[in-house]
């Protein structure tokens, strides 16, 4: 997102937190479903998306358009959120869809918070992201929009029903329903990071050649938390290709301390 969209997203999240602070799990679950449905409509209807996000159109007209299209079809709370979003400035129409989708995800994660299950949801999302990364055929089947959405959702349900928290399933069903050309493993990993954010933590994805002991993982968590100045959740990925050492990713920052990287650097120096 460019600056205007980032600022609008920040303000929208602040308003959203105030709105949902007293929401019950059932209310929040319904709100998430409504906002996911709105995101689908706005993403699918290109002309509508353009008008709702057009800064050349007056704020009042954008609000009236949102009310005309969605009024009476969603709850007052969902309509209030949408009108707040369309009144903001967005660098691109796709950013508006991103914003609606993000707030829907936050509503779903708030349900997990109230169930004291958000840590479980975070772990389930991350583990499913790893499954998708390791099985590209499965990932492609779930994202293939040439196939009926009901069939793709049925496949996801067979994989996860009874094995994951309902919030995890709700979030992943929406990703399958509206993949928007994204890699599903990356989206699932981002959802895990969003769950960690709600707990005031960041996720460090650590790639190692072999499993870490509990002591090693605890020490690494402590070191990373001190480096970044905030609580860190460590998620371990195994990849024999790193040979030894670790590759650590926190957000967009990547620290490659693997043996493979050191060997590659040595070969480059020798060839130079």
C-alpha cells in the first residue's frame, strides 16, 4: 500500500477496534461473514470498486453509493464500517478491498480472542501455510478459480473440519472463496502473523536443517525478542537445503545465517 492507503488503513483499524470492543462472539462472527461478502462483491464488481474508491468523487456520493448497494443487505454495523472506509482515501481500488478483507479477518480473530483460542488459531494457520507450501498441487487446487467454489470449499472442509478451530476454518474458507490471484500459503502465513499481532507479538519464521530442541527454541525466542524489542513467536520450518545454521524472517526482514548462504558467498568470492 502507498502512503494514503496505509494511513487510511491505520485509521480504519483504530475505529474498528472501538466498534467491536463490546461485541459478542456471535455478533463478531456474523460481522466477519458480512464484511467478507462485501469484499467479494467489491472485488468482483470493477465499476463499483472504482467509484467507491475514486478520490475525485465526493465523500458524500461515495457514502450514498455504499448505502444504495449494501443498505438493508448487511447489518448497521457492517454498513457503518464500509461507509467509514469509502469516505477515506485509497491509492487504488484494490486497497479498498484489502481494507474490507482485513477488518473482516480482525472481526473473526476477535472471536478467537474471546474464546481464549487465538494462540491455537495462529499455530493452525501457520501449520496449514507450511502444508500448502510443501504441497503445491493442493495449493493450486484450492486456488483454481476455473473450478467451482463449492468443490474447493468442500476439499478444504475435508482437510480441516474437526481438526481446526472454527475461526481458522472461517478465515481459510474466505481465502479459498476469494483467492484474488495470491499464493494461498503466503496468505495463510500472513493470517498467522495477523493473529500474532492481536496478541501483541510478532512472528519469526525460522528455517533450520533439523528440529531445534526446546532449550534452543527458547533461547532463540529470547534473543529475537531482545533484538526486536517486542515479544516474538518462533515458528520453525525444516529445510535440509540450508545445511546448517538458521534463516530468520521477521516481517520483511530476512537474516540468512545458513551454511548454504555462507558457502554461496565463499564461492562468489573465489570466482571473483
